[in-house]
C-alpha cells in the first residue's frame, strides 16, 4: 500500500519507475572502483489522487548519508550566482531581510554568506556543515531554538529531501511559535513534465512539488517560477500553515519518460565521440540510465573544482576540468542544463565542438 506523505491517504497511483540510479546523485568518488560500487536504488514515483502531490514511494530517509563525497555546490557558475541575486531581490522586495533571519539546511553556507555580506542578521542550521563559521549551528532547527525568534526562515532546496514535508513545515512553524514568515524554494515537477526530463528524478528527491501543491500547504502565500522555469518559490506567514489539507480535483499525470530515454539513446549513438557537461544530479542520472557500462560517453566536464578528477557514482565516468576538454578528442558535448549554455559555449566554440541540449 502506497500512502501520500502529506496526508497518509492510500488513494494513490504509481506513475513511473526509474531503475538503478545512485542513492545520492551528487556524490563523487576518488576512484573508478569506488564509484562503480556506489549504492543504487530504484525510484518509484507515485501521485496522490486526493491532492495531486507527486512523491517517491518507498523512500527510506535512513539510507541517505551526506558524507565527505557529497558535492552539491553550484555557485561556481555566473548564471547560478545571478539566480541567487534574484532570490535576494525577491526577499528584499517582500521586506523579508530586515529582522532576524534563519536559513535551515544552509549546506556550505554560500547563500548565508551572501546575506551576511549585505549586513543581514542571519544564522544557519545544518548538521552536515563542515566549516567553522560561528554563524552556523551544526544541528537541526527545532523547538529548543525557539529563543532565536526568527522573523524570516529560509528553506532553499531542502524540502524536496524531507520524507514528510507537510509535517516538517508544521514543526518549523511550531518551533518558531507560529510567528514570522518562511521562504521555500524547490525544483518544480511542472518543468520536469513539460520537458519530459527523466534526468531530473533522483532518489534523494522524495518530493516533487508544483506551485499549486506547494502553496496548498498554506492558507495564503505568494509565489512564482524562476531559474528559467526549473524552480519555484513561496513566501508565507507561518501562522498561515494549514491545520490539515483538503481534498481537491486531480488531473492524473501521464508520463512519457521511456520514450524520452529512447530519444536520448539515439542522441548518444549519433554523436560520435561524446562528453556530457555537468556532473551534478542531472548528469549522474543521465549516465546511469543511458551509459551504465561507461562505454558511450567518454568523460564528464564540470566547473566545480571538488568534482574534477573524481568519478561519477554508479558508472565510474571520469570528471575533467573545462580547460582539459581540448585534450579529449570530443566531437559532441551534451549539455545537462540549458541554463548554463552560454558559459559552456564559451569553452566549446573555439574547439569546434558541437553542443546538444536536452
């Protein structure tokens, strides 16, 4: 029996099963052998027929381990830095950064440091934080930190990793005495379906929100799409978290991911000597679904120094620096995220390398 993690209702249906992808896509490994032995799992996507929410059926939070191999930093990209500036603009337009600010799941604290540089009174919470900033508490945010008195809570790319997201939001609201506002940013399932992007489905993402299903957690909120439509955000008062979720009319999803995989396979077979650009979650999933043996794609390019000269989990593909591409005799580069196309083209165009976007 498959139950919706928001309501516990078993009125659900399976819409897609993705076979054998890495447990954690953003882990890279120092040797090909370690990478090839990385644990892989199936992902079973289901949809609640009571509210439309899409989730990973059978997700086990206990198996997720964000250790030293986990590298999810995107700030090396000028395009992504521009996105973070846009996020700050939205917060400032909503006059949200004028009091005590808390970022939950601050990761390596890059975004928090941007806020500190602007004079924002902000602290971060993340038990996996590896730095030494006194502004980061290496713990989960809970009622024991209610004395912080946050006027604004930031939750960027965290909620999609939480097994019971509605309960999590209610816990945050209670811990902050139902005061202040919250900003939530997540990838959107709308973009995945519109682009038939099976490479955007990962085991560690157990929730797949649309703007509608994210906003249904609150009585009132403001929100929108950005990052070229791939992300959504919501800002709401914590006092507006719903006590319970009502049923609503649902349009069942009909996926065509298997057709998309056939299209991707045809691309690889006709591309000559091929590399992919992007060793993040999209690239990892793409490779594990289409080149598990590591024979069709020669290498992976990534601008994150901590991923370079490492290996992709599950497949063992080698990750190189952009300036090493000239030595690889590559005919075609498949771009994992079109948002970075201009940055990528600046490297590949002088080398007369063809670009293909998904």
